[in-house]
């Protein structure tokens, strides 16, 4: 069995601060035994990450955190154990990346409109990562002195209702879950506690997610309070979704969001590792799959 696992992490292929190589080194140093790389809307770091994990005896799972929509809201669906060569998955992520590029360019135009150097502020996002995000722009705003920190950059400029907000229509939940399934992966509903949905709406989301072919839900995530975790566990039991564990790691040096979590799930929740075919003593496992 794995004692320390992390099935939700980001690298510099999206908005993480560590390169895939640095991320794997950090995971290894923290004695993580099972690691998924789940960048926003790209699997571009997965091949290298897998190759780097092998000699370390670190079990690797190719993943992605796909941006999707449900009832006009943005939700995040993690695909685990993806075949990164799948052509439909490639198509899907390329479409998302085009959307992200267009969105960040539009954010740049809005920043320019407010008198800030928009083109320069979005340049790092557009050139530095496969999947450009608002987090890149937020960091540039901080570096330029236009915001005190990343949170302030979102609050001041980038959040809905703020001057540089740009809305986007992400692919639907159903299409996203289907794409993950066709690429041989398992779909996991990310961070259910962050959607600001009523309990009823959250149950409807889980029901539709399960009906669409969803396999799991995050029940143990860094930053989840005890109530959030209990809610997520009860959703997992009610809708027969497996439980997933992760950190949503983006950068080192945040003590409340370290890489790797203790692989213990609440009563009555089936671990997603069972569905991944990994629930056996680690000494019996081949190093990669
Ligand atoms: P995007 O996916 O382009 O909308 O960018 C959002 C990313 O920014 C998320 O994946 C988070 O990692 C990061 N982020 C950091 N702080 C915030 C915040 N206050 N609101 C939204 N996203 C944030
Ligand atoms: Mn992010
Ligand atoms: Mn997310
Ligand atoms: Mn994430």
C-alpha cells in the first residue's frame, strides 16, 4: 500500500512554479510514493515526469485537471491514468489551450485599457507555459507593483466583476468526462468545497457527474476543513464515487499545502487507487504502467 500519495499537482507546464523535474525531485524528497501530475488543461509534462519517476521508484500517474462547465459555472475535473497519446484528448486540450491563450490576450487588452502595460503583463503567460492562466498574470501584476500579492491581483483586477475579468465558455462536464474515459482515464471531481454551491446543487452536480461516467471525487485535499472533508466523504458514499487524495500543489514554501498526503480515507469511501489497479503492496508493483 502507498502511505504517502498526491494525485493533484501542478508544474510550470501550467501555473505551478516548479518544472516537472523540480516537482519530482521535491516529491521524492518528501517520500511521496504515488504521484500524479495534473496540470491545468495540458499533459505536456507527463512524459518527462514519468521518465524521471522511474529510477526513483516513485510510481507515476499521467493526469490533467481539465477546466469544464456545469450550469454556466466553472468546475475542474481531474483525469487520472490518461493515455497522453490519445488523439481526442490532444484535441480537447489543444482547444482548451487556444481558449486560454485568447482569454489571456483579452485580459492583456483590458489591462492596457486601464492604463497598465497589458502586453508586457501577459507576455510571461503566453510564452512560458503550455496552459496560460490568470495566475501567471497575477504574478506579473505583483512583480510590476500593481498588486500587493497574488490574491490582491485577483481581487483588484482578475476576478469576476473586476476590470480585467474575461469570461470563457469551457467545455461541458459530459464532454470532459467522456474525453477522459476515451483516453483510458478515470474522471475525478476536483475540490467540491470550492464551488460555492448549495448542498442541493452540489448533490445534483455529483449525480450528473456520476451519470456522465465520473469515477471519483476529492475527499482529502490540502486546505479542506473538517466540514468540507465530511461533506465530500458523504457525497462519495452517496454517489458511489471513489475518494481521491491530493494537495493541489502549485509552489513550494506554503506550509499548509505541502506535496504528498497521508493515504487514509474516511470510513466507507473506496480509494481511487483501487480503480487505478494500484491497491497492492508497493513491492509487488512494476515501476511504471
Ligand atoms: P485560470 O485557470 O486561468 O482562471 O487561473 C486560475 C488559477 O489561479 C487557479 O488555478 C489557481 O491556481 C490560481 N489562483 C490563485 N489565487 C486565486 C484566486 N484568488 N482566485 C482564483 N484563482 C486563483
Ligand atoms: Mn492553478
Ligand atoms: Mn482546480
Ligand atoms: Mn489544481
